[in-house]
């Protein structure tokens, strides 16, 4: 299927995406003048998805709005998902389930932590049942989610399994809506971004932005910084998700890994482990704009952005939007020693 005028047809695609709205939109799009003065490079604006007004915010809410609508349409009574104990996605899923009157089972890799804090504390407060794989391999969560869903089925319940990080074709459609939202904001502000920069973890956000950008035939580039997987792996995962999401909209499109390039130099010692570069980026943005980035996602992505500016890789850009995907509850987990000199 070829779209000859996506602007005219876009309302049709909005109507095709099921949505149980949880937050108030649009989220703010604000200029970061002080940061720009300090670092140079393109003019930078920040899209504040950390301010989504539900469940402590973060752009995971966007994907969950679509998945929750789908779950309710299928008569689900329980949302089942998983990740690490400080997962923004799991916390947001627990909030969505509570709001919709559903149960939630949260599956975490490894062993129960000694301290109940940060996102883990919030998830428990939201009433989620927490289970642990007792395996430190992050991928152990994937099969455990499915096993849990099968167990609940055997008990006569109707679970709705959501993959780790919410990375699935249905969830990616929520981020297509974010593309449409930002495009409308930029038109109203007469601001024309050359690139959108953000962190990429499990790939759902990137897949939605890739699909939405092509759907609207937008000229901006996507500059994405991996915080967990190697670039080759996540590029292919994003391409697969974007392809499957396109099919949900009746589009016979295929995305390849080359369509989803990823910067992979800023993962540091691993997913969820703060890096020195990320720490410096967090402190710079906080001191410049009064905005807090988190050490798992936005801090590392901003470290990558700063490096791109410093090495001249963005000299051909005039305007960039940095997507703040949330994650502030990380500041209330542990003793904060990663921020101490």
C-alpha cells in the first residue's frame, strides 16, 4: 500500500489505533536555551514525556494505552509483564492495571532485593503480585512471563502477557501517536527539527517512531542511543517490530535493520548500571535546565548526544528534539552513591 498524501489520511490511522487514554496530551515541548548555550551544536528542544500525567509519567504509558485497550477488548482480567525491579515499564503497567480494575503480575529477573525502593516500591504499592525468576539473566523474564500467563489460564483467568519493556507491535503503535503529536506541536510552533534523539532499550519506542516518521513522510532523522543491547541486535529488533506494527495498520511495509541505525558506544558497563558519561550528562542538564534525567535511559542517551555534538557529527543539523522518556523514580532507589563524587 502506498500513501500519497499521509497528512490527509492520518486521521484514518489515528482511528485505527485503539487507545485507553491515561494521560493528558500533548506533553510539553520546551526549548533548552541554557543547555544549548553551554554545549553549542544544534538548537535543542526537549519533549517532556516524563511529565505524562499518569503513573509517575514516562513514555511507557503511551504504549500501555494501546495495549490496555486491546486487553480490555479481549476480556483480560490480568496484565502480566516483567523486567528488572527498577523497571519503569513494570511500574507503569501496574498503574494501568489498577486504574482499569485489572490484576497485575510483575515478573522480575534474579532474586528479591534487600531494599524495597524506587519503582519496585511503587509497583508493590499499586497492588501488583511480584514474582522472581531466581536467574540473573535478563532474558529469563521472557519465558517466565509466558509460563505465568499459562498458569493463570489453567486457573480459569484471562491474562494478557506483555513482553519485557512493552516491546511488541501493539505497544509500538502508541509511539506512532507520539510522532503525530510532536509533528502537530512543531507545526504550531513553526519549529522544524532535523533530528529526534532518544534512548533505545527494548525497541518499542524506536519502532513506533520509525513507523510514524515514515507514515507522515517526515524529513527528520532518528538518532538513537542504545542503553542495553548491541546495535546490530537492537536495529533488527526495531525493524521487525516496526514491520509488524505497520501490518496492524494494513500497510504492506517491510523495515530492515539499515532503516534503524543505533549508536552503541554509551551502554557503559551494562543495562541499568550508571556510567560516568551519563552522570556528567545528568548533572549538566540539571544545572542548565532544572530537568532531571535518569541514569538508565536518558542520562546515557544525553551522553551520546553530547558526544555527537562535540565530535561534529551533528554539524549538519540546525534543530534537534531530545525525547525525555522519564525514569525519575531511579533517584529514589539505592543510596545514590552513583551521583556522589
